[in-house]
């Protein structure tokens, strides 16, 4: 089965171009591994920002979900939480 999609043709052309430049797929992979080891932080997933969360009840759901708050809303939420205790 052959795919006749424009993006598939573009990917094949780029892959062939890279293979021609590097000599083989193994050389491409070796180059990528070398770049990863030279810059390990570049490939790592960045840490998620530390946002405050507020439980929110969603109609039709039994669970509460947490939504991120901006700094002002987080301060208000923390203040109201301490008042209720």
C-alpha cells in the first residue's frame, strides 16, 4: 500500500536528503546522539510552572479538577482558605 499524501512525500524527500548528506540512517542517529550528549538539557522536558490550583466542581462530573490561578487569585484563595479554618 502506498500513501499519496503531500506530507508523506515531503518527509520521504527530507529523509532521503539527510541520508545523502550523512551517508546512512545510522550516521544520522549517531549525530543526533552526539548532539544530545553535548546538550543534555536541550532534550529534557522543561519543568512545569508552579501555579496555585483551586478545586473546581464541574457539572456532570463526580471529581473536582484543579485549575491554575494567577498570582492575585492565588493570594485571594490562600487568604480565604485561612479564614475558613
